[in-house]
């Protein structure tokens, strides 16, 4: 493995070698590690050894850590890619490198748009509530399934239910894959799936029994209604059962009505009636499904 000195203008003799997870060796000073951090042993308490100290961080992070533990100008963190910045920020919190914790917090707060879910994890882990709220709201919109699963795994029902609202337009498999990353996922997935099926039933009940509008000659429906309905039922059978998808499917099938004004009134009433019902189901907390007290909607 290669060997590097972390201090660009440091003349102190090295007495310890740190090896990164990707095999890069860094010469370091045990006294500096003691002075500039809380995460390494006191210099005088360590018996010198020829063995490298292996760290779980990669070389980019280890190099930055060591440069913040020297009496020299600190690196410009505004030049770092957001992914490296977050990894480094978590490392300085872990090792107690206080010369870097404050500037990392500021820089991450400025770059929250880049990786909001990772920023939320950083802020939640280290108690930075001022960053956590903004990052959480952005993460919910960008990675709803992953955020939903993580919030459930830490027992945060408030964030969990906010994220769950954004999962209604996602494929079932995507939510399942996100949840199964964590222990005890079957109950919450079961509750989520029951809620999804209740939304599906609400949609199909409405399609089976739409309120008719009398056509000329007293007909309940014109001949174009049935091809339209068959098309909607077929598409909804393989679509996500959400209000957004329902409206999209209806709109995609409208040409089959050939401009029938009476049938279009039926369709508009159908959409309006389902909007309130599906919205009520969507906003129902998963707690009721987990407790077995499933609400009934009509």
C-alpha cells in the first residue's frame, strides 16, 4: 500500500500509521490525534507497534481528518462534492474533530438540496434540528419509499406518515424493497398494503356503480360508455390505485366517449366523488391498520 504524510507543510516526525479502508497508509502523529480529537487514545497511553491502525473510512476522508488535525490552514470544504462532504462530516462527529464539526454543519446546511436523504440522516444522527426539517421535507419528495422505511425503522411516526402520503403513486414492489431493508418490516408493509387495497376497492366500487345522467330518449348510457368503461377497468387493473393515477387513466380513455356531453358529466361526477373518498383514505394514519381497527370509507 502507498504511504502519505497528511500534513502538507508538517516537519513533525510520524510515530503512528493509519490505514484507510481502501488500503492507503498515512503517517500521523499520536500527539496531534490526542490534541485535535476525542476519538483517538491519549498519546502516552499507547504502546508503539509496527502494526497499522485500520480505519473504516476511505482515504479521501482520512486525509481530510488528518489535515484538520494539524496546525496549518484548513482545507476549503466548499470544493468538496456533496457525497464526500457528508462522509467527512459524519467522520468528524464520530472522532470528535471539533475544528471541523462547525464548518461541516454550515456547509451541509448550504448543500441540502443535493442529497437531502443523506443530509437528513446526518442531521438526525447528530441532533441538528435546524437542518433536519428542511432535509426531511425534500427527501420525502425525492426518495419517499426509502424515507418512509427509514422513519418507520427509527420509530418516528410523524415523519413516517408524512412520507407514506408520498408513496401512494409508487409501485408496490418499490415500497416493499425499501421496507425489507430493516427488521420487523412485514407488519408495516401489511398495513401499507391494506391501505392500498382499500383505495383500489374505492376506485372500482365507483366504476361499477356510477351515477347515470339520462341521455336523449331516456337511455342511462350511450353505446360509447361501455367501451370507455372497459378501457378504464382494464387500465386500472394494472395501475397504482391512487387518485392521481385514476384521473390520468380516465383522461386517457375519454376519446372513447366521442364527445358525449352526458357521459362527460358522469365522468366529472365520478372524479369528484372519488376525490374526497380517496383523500380521506390517503390521510388515514397507518396506526389504525397496524392496530387492526381498519376504518370504513364509502
